[in-house]
C-alpha cells in the first residue's frame, strides 16, 4: 500500500509539479516574489515531504544488502 502511494506521489510530482517549478525557476524567480508566492512555498514543502517519505520507505525496505539506520 505504501509503495503504491509513494509511486503515485512521485509520478505526480515529476510530471506536473516539477515542470511548473522549472518554468518558474527559469523565467520568474526573485527572492521577494518567493516570499509572497504560495506556489513556490508549496513546491518546497512538497519536496521536503517527499524526501521524508522516500527516506522512510528506503529505511523499511532497503534496495540492497546494506541498510540505512
């Protein structure tokens, strides 16, 4: 169950959210706009949450013979 949910979140983030972020980063970035841009703040929150979810998944289900503690 957790594996399917993390794959779905990863695909959504890769195909939809990251493309919006790259466009914003290349053409419209400024630090003053970042503080008032809820889309930018939401993208950073998503990155942190997905990093935590993926690291917890790899802690429970390591991909090799070495475990991460």
